[in-house]
C-alpha cells in the first residue's frame, strides 16, 4: 500500500495521510527486519520526527551493511540522505547521494540510479540550485523510462522538472 497521495507542486514533498502514517508506524512497532526499519525511517521523516528518523536511518545503514545486499545498502543510504535533507543538511545529503549515484551507475542499476538522481535533485531544489535539480530530475526521468518504471514514478519526475523550471524562471525574473 502506498501512503503517498501525490507531491506538493511547490515543495516536491510527499503528500500523505498523517493518520495512516501514524497508524502504520504503530503497526510496525519494533520490527527489526531491514524492510520494516526502512519503512519506519520514511514514516518518521514524513511525520516530521526528524531526530528519531535520523537515528533509525543510521541503524538501517548499519543493518544493510551487515546483513543486506549492496542494493539494500544503497536504498538505506538514499533514505538516510533524505532525512539529512529534511533536517537542512544539504551538503551532507548531496555528498551521500553523489556516492549513491556513482555506485548505482557503476553497477548498472538504472532504477536505483534514478532513485538517487531524483532525491539528489530534490536536495538541490531545497537548496535553491534549480539548474542542478532540473538536470538530476531529467536524468532520473530518462533512467526511469529506460527501466520501464511505473507511471507514478515518471509523473513525479515530470512534476519535479516542471517545478524546477518554474523556480528557475522566477529566479531569473527576480534578478
């Protein structure tokens, strides 16, 4: 079940039903599987419980390193970077996502590379670098198309490209 109802066209943040997210977080409890921990990180993040999200994100990266696959570790690192982004630590998030992009591309994992590019674009967008954001969103869209991604992922990249274009145009008018 997807808890994402859409994306805010201005902030690019997920639109969620907070009650459903809280209920799911309660339902997960203290489950210790990597999948449950990753889901808990995301839920804590969208519920704006960022200190808790950071602690659990760091735990997910450690668990993925010890017991997961390289793809699991990459997903955990991207999610960790998104928590850093929400906390305003853009440089740290970009640094982590740069490494994730490199690894995913080096391993020829287009879906994971697209995931990392999309999130790196969101960090750049939040940091006000709309040109870099747009480039990452375009790359994510291309890789998602190449990987045969579902329509909702393609749509989120298109929405992000449009938002970056609007912000770039607004910034150039303001100068």
